[in-house]
């Protein structure tokens, strides 16, 4: 097959105004960014508020591996396939971070014949939303340091400053830095660092907000530090929340593009489901669900990470109820979860992963079994999608289908949307329609008035499979502090590795009876959640020996090459 970028550049793209019109969006409700991208004005929500809602489908996956399971490919391909069988459908996905685009993973616009276009724009600057988030975040950081320099009237404790700076490239050298070297006119010298932009609380706020007024309030509630009195210091008190909101006035509007076959796709907000909730925006979903019969969205990483947060945080904020979920897996990823093989991104695959090996597959498929169980905890029907590769044996496909159906999946279908586009997803689309027509008994995993420790324990034991939870002294201190501030009724956004059901990325498959360590608990009060840190979490990725960016270039005609 041709490279992804050649397929994308050869597609018959239609003016985005036409895509919007066919979906039911008026011309005065879009703001064009060239011919093929548009932002949707939030005023559309008022016009659509009395329309019935379509079916809400979340695409999740088994625990990720460095191989990639094809979750975005499946999300896009399923939306195209649903349209193919006569269901008016829109996709809703997240905007890629430039860190992975130039680093180890590459872009996030799908692949093969299941892509969104213009893929170069989406994977690079797009409509500038991530830049706006970074500017708003760093403006707050600048105001904070200026406040320290200007006599620190809020009496901020220099040892309890939480707000770092952000940049949307992977750069390990910025993880920990010292600023204002020399002090004096340079400012107050102190230790700080950088996170990647999509890990910013501002990005989480953008994804969870319900409008401009709500956005402004949430930005004001951001806690950046503690005063020496023990009182939290907010962006509102630093008198910068209004300026931050002004920088985000366009970023808050969802973006509309199209797939290779001209299915409408909303792209809004960023990834990072091991620190934040890792879902696209509530605003995009609320617009799409009033315009389409089916809305196919995607939650980050495995069902234990992104899907749990989709259900317990995003759906709780939005009020939208999922009709069904799709669980993506691959044969080779399930074999890896047996623990028999080690995979390193960018290096040749172990031959055992591409040869029939039913023993390894059966052991690794315990991860799939647990992730199916995790979705069923929320009362949502689940369809397993096997993202098929050429080397997959029919016997292996049959084994996964058997295990999926015996362990609670409502259906299990092979997906070949990467190779065949919408034609390769027709069986999956029909299975999703059938599952969504069943009565969803959606429920949250925990009530908000449950104590912080009980909420954490519920997620750890029921979703991850832990036996118990152990808290370090700092975490215990934070729990008491948050209860005192009245933050104990916020939902929990667990921060852990995405590479295992546990906190330890080396524990593959379905770990059991382990102790989940919680070393700290941090508060995203603007976004509206608490996030316990389980193990060491890196909020600034690093570049590999040979970053994807080495292959990216531009030709004499101005066309991007090497982007994947």
C-alpha cells in the first residue's frame, strides 16, 4: 500500500462548507480556516437543543503496547462504515500533540484508507488550538513569577508552587530547570520545569467546558500554589484568568474536517489519558450528537485509563450517556501481553509475534477479558474489534472471538478498515448498531460523595485488579488538606502508566492481587478532578534515538513528506 500521506494527499477532498451543510450546520455557524477546515460557533447549541440525541459510541482498547492497536484507525473507519450502511454518522477525535508527531509515535489522524484529512494540517499546527492552550498556560506562569518579583503580596510559599511551564515538543532537558538565574532584576530564582502542553490543566478545562462562561470560571479556579497560611492561590487572585480566557476564545470552538470518504469529523482538545482524562471535548460531542444518528468518539489508551475517565469524568460533566463501546485489539498485541515477547518501538518485531502461537495468544488475551469486564462495570454493551493484520491466522482470530464472547462481549468482529476503508468495517458497524439498540444500563463506578480513599480503592480494585492501596505520607497529607478545602467530592482521575493494568509497566496481561502505591494526590480544581499519582509519571516525554521528525520534510512544491 501507499504511505499514509500519499493516500491522504490523493483523496478527493470536498469543501468543508459542503460537509457542514450536509451534516445540518448553517453557513453562518462556521468560521472557515481555508477551504477544508472550519470552526463551529457555539451559538449552534442553542438552535439544536431541542433535537433528539443520536447514539453515543466510545472506542476504547486493550492495554496499549508500543505496536499500537489502531484505535484511531478504528474510530474513523467505524464512522465511515456506519455511514456506508445508511446511518448518519460523525466522528469526534482528539487533536494530536506535536510531541509524538515529531517523536516516537507519529501523527494521530488514522492510517491507510481510514484517515481524516487534511492530515498534514491536523498533525501540525491545525487551527492553533494547542498553541492557544500553551500561551494561556504560560501567561499564568509569567503572571505568577511577576507576582513573586513584585513583593509577593499573596505570600506564596516558594516551596509549594505547582504551576510549571509547557511546550508542545518532547524535550527531556526541560523537565527540571532553574529560572531567574542570578535573581535581582531577573526575578525570583527557583526550581521549576516544563510539561508537554497537552498535559496542561488548561487543556483538560478546554475538553470539559460547556461554554465561554463556564471556561472563564474554570480558569479562575486553577490552583497554582499555596500561600504560607495554607490557603490555595488561584489564577483569579493573580488577576490573569480573564486574559487566559481571551486567548482561548477561538480555541473553545470545535474544529470540523472530513474523512477520506467525506464523513464529517470533529477534532477538538488533546490527548494524555494517563495524567488528564484523555478525551476529546464535550462541546464537540454535544454538537455532533444533535446532528447525527451516531457519534463515534475515542478515549485514550486502554479501557482502564481513558474509558474509565470517559465514563466517570467526561460523561458525568456532559450528561451524555454512551449506548455502546468498541474494544480494539490486535493479535500481535495480545501475544505480547503473554509476557513472552519484548517489543521496542522502531526495532524489528520478534518473529514469534507474527507466527501462529495459540498458547501465547490465550495467555495474553486475559488482558482483553479484563478490559471487557471493565466496560461492563458501567453497564455499557461492548463489541470487540480485531484490527486484523496480514500475518494473523484464522485459528488465532477464532480463538479471540471465542474468548471475547465467552467473557461478556456482546459481539466480536474483524475490522479491516486500514486496508479497505469503510468496506472493511461493515460487519463491525452492523454489530455496533445491534449493540446500541439494546437498552444501555449506564452507571457510574462511584458516587461523588464517596470519600476520596474509597473512590481510589474502588477504581484500583474493580478496574485495575489490585488487592489493596498503599498511601505515602504526602498522599495522606493531601487527602486531609483537600477534605478541609471541600474538594473531597470531586471525581478521581488516576495517573498511572498506560502500559499495564497496574502501576508497573512491566506487569503485562492481567496482573492480580498487587498493591497500588499512591505517592501523591494533586488537584485540578479548574478542570474539576483530583489526580492521584501512582508510581513515577513523566509529564514531559523524550525523543528516541531516531525521532519520526527525521523523516519529515517539504518538497519544492510545498508539499509535506514523511509525515505518518
